[in-house]
C-alpha cells in the first residue's frame, strides 16, 4: 500500500511539472513580454488542462502499479 501511494504521488508530480512547463511558463512569459493581462478564457483553459494532467497522472499511476 505504501509503495502504491508513493508511485501515485510520483506520477502526480510528473504530471504537475509537465503542466507547469508546457502551459504555465509560456502564459507567464506572454504576460511579462507584452504587459497585457491573460484573459479569463485562457485561465479557464489552463485550469482545465491542469485537471486533465492530474487525472492522467493518477490513471498512469493506477495502471503502472498493476503491472
């Protein structure tokens, strides 16, 4: 049980880091390079993909713990 929880946490961390690198950093870079605020639609999209990345991390952790 302990090993599965650590494995799941590992995949969750990987998914979150991937989300930060792929989505957050370009969005923050856009904000600082143009000086314009990021629109609400973009923020909703970012949060949606965070949820998808977290869910994918949990699914991968569940699948890989059964192998």
